[in-house]
C-alpha cells in the first residue's frame, strides 16, 4: 500500500513538472509579439504596431481595467 502511495505521489509530481515545462515553452511572449505585429489583428486593417511602434503609448496599459480597441469595448 505504501508503494502505491509513493508511486501516485511521484506520478503527480512528474505530471506537474511536465505541465510547468510545457507552459513555460508556450509563454505568451512570442505569440504576443506575433499578434502585435499581425496585420490581421483588427479585421485585416491594422496591427497594434501601426499605431504603437515598439509599444510606445502602452506603458501603463497593464493598469487599465477595461480596454477600448479602436473605439470599441
């Protein structure tokens, strides 16, 4: 019975380790950069980078509770 408990605990730890590694591999950094420069972001009209080159004007964006994207909520 003790072997089963230890095996289950190790399996859980192993699962958590792999899930954290998978999550780190797929961090939003690269995907965010891609979306920020993607012309299809706003229905094929503009990319974020068109109005905010190098993120200029977005310094305090994390403080906002609600966003209006191009005049829409």
